[in-house]
């Protein structure tokens, strides 16, 4: 009985199935790459927020210190301080507006 050949011969692997499996694995890899999370969006927003904060604080503090120093040496201290503070605010907002108008890739 063991010498009898089976009624059907086993089916050989088809080349179309191999090609289909290769295409499916390539499509799966592309899909995995497309759905993979990228961390640059949150990092870019975080850097942008830190830049705005640094521009604002730097403009305010820098204008105040420079205005106070000019007012101290010219004996016009409250007015020198106020003018320096105003100019620091103007420079800070100009830098913030310039940064906000830049495209993300620049």
C-alpha cells in the first residue's frame, strides 16, 4: 500500500504566488513607513515657542538694561529707562512677527 502513488500529484508552487507575496511585503513596508510617527512636529513647535519666549524676554530685559544705563549716564533715568523699554518691546515684537511669517522649512 505504501508503494501506491497518490491519486493527485502535489501542486508545485506557482511563480504568481511568489510575486504576489513580494508585492504584499513591499506594500506593507511602504504602509509602515507612511504610518510611522515622526517626532519633528512637536519638537519644531517646542523650539518655536522657546524662540518666541526668548525674543520677548530678551527684548524686554535688554531694552530695560540698556535704557537704564543710558539714563544713568545722561542723568535722565526714568525717561531713558522708559524709552529703552519701549524700544526693547518694539524689537521683540518685530522679531516675533518675523519668526511667525517664516515658512517651516526655512
